[in-house]
């Protein structure tokens, strides 16, 4: 295992309360990211430095590109679609008092796997649900506390998933129809090292995990061995994603929520150039 003080750069100096959800959009060569609790969707163009900001009407847990243009958003009250002309419509609306959206990911088949959690983080109050482009919703997990990182192996045969309080990165087998089975632990984050939050999978099939209250990002091999640790000065690293035209730069979101004396970079978007090589992510087929 290699532990290194990370040669990171500040992509966007910000004070996001709960920065999350970095996603590279190859159609626009921009990074999407958000501030959940301030209901803000950001874009960042690393070639020009240009940034944009969009406010949503409610807390937003994730945003992903759509195959036909526009965005799909995991919102407090359900999953919404933003068309290229900025028209908004609900794909699936199901408000539950005290519950909000959290992380989401697009599967190789173009479906959206969207997580939820309760604001008070009550055990078992969240879900993981699979949405297809026609709005069909299928509950995958209904006993989740803080639904977080979700990703697939490069060959699509494995799915990785994090329910943060378990401290585990779990792995499932993926069937031909895209459904999952045979859940089992891949790795466990030990006490005192923080909690697993967002994740991404690289071209070698290794799983990168952001550590909330751990000030680091870890890379685990497909067999569950810890082989790299990138340390950072901000304690609440929330999520990670490869981006850039060749998918070699690792983008990291961070948070300042709950910190009495946050680090000056808490809430910023960070990047580790040349950290590895990612896998192109599918767009939502809806």
C-alpha cells in the first residue's frame, strides 16, 4: 500500500456546505458538481476555467447527463428531468416527509440508481431505487441509512455500493438484465479512519472511495486490498470522479457542514491531476 501527501490543485475555490456528486460530462467537456443543502448545481470547464451555477427549487442529491441532452436530477421529492431548453418535468415524484435525495449513478444499461436518506439519518430510513427512462421505479434496497457511492466494474459484471454508517464497501453480482444479487463486503473502513462516502471505479477495476471525516481518498483493488491512500488537508471529502478529456484527473468534492472551524478549502472542488485513468460513464437513457 502507498500513502502519499497528495499533489492536488484547487479547481474551484468555494464554500459549499455539502459539496457532492462530481460527474464528468463528455458531451460538454465539463464537470458537474453540486451543493446539496444549498440546492445548487455547478459546472466547471477545466479548459477555460468557466463556471456556471443553477439553483434548484429543493435539495438536490445528484445530477447526471442525459443521452439526448439535458440533465436528470435526484431531488428531495423524486427524480426530475431538465431538458436542453431548460424545461423541467418530473420523471417520478414521490415525496416522503423527512427524507431527501442523496447520491446516484447511471448503470451500464442507462438506468439511474438513486439513493435517499432521512434528514435525521434514522437507521433504515433510506432506499436505493432503479429508474428507467420511462419513469418505471424498482426498489433495490429498502433498509438503507445513508445511501451513498454506487458504481460498476469496467465489464459491468459487478456493482459496488456504500451505505455510509456500515463502514463497508459492498459488492454485488450483476445479472444480464441489470439487476443485482449476492451482496457481500469488499472492504471495511476501520474505526478512526473516517466513513466511506462517494466512490468511483477506474479502468483497472479498482474502487476509489472518499472518506468523510477521514481527510483522504482510498483505492481498493477488485479483491478488496487497500493499495493507495491520497491524504488531503480537508477532513470531509465527500465524493470522487475521473474527468478531463482523457479521464486521468481525479476530481474531489468536499464539505464544511458541521465544522466549527473549517479548513479554508473545505467546500471547494479539488483535483488530483494524473491520479489514474477512469472509465467513461454512461448517460441516463431518458
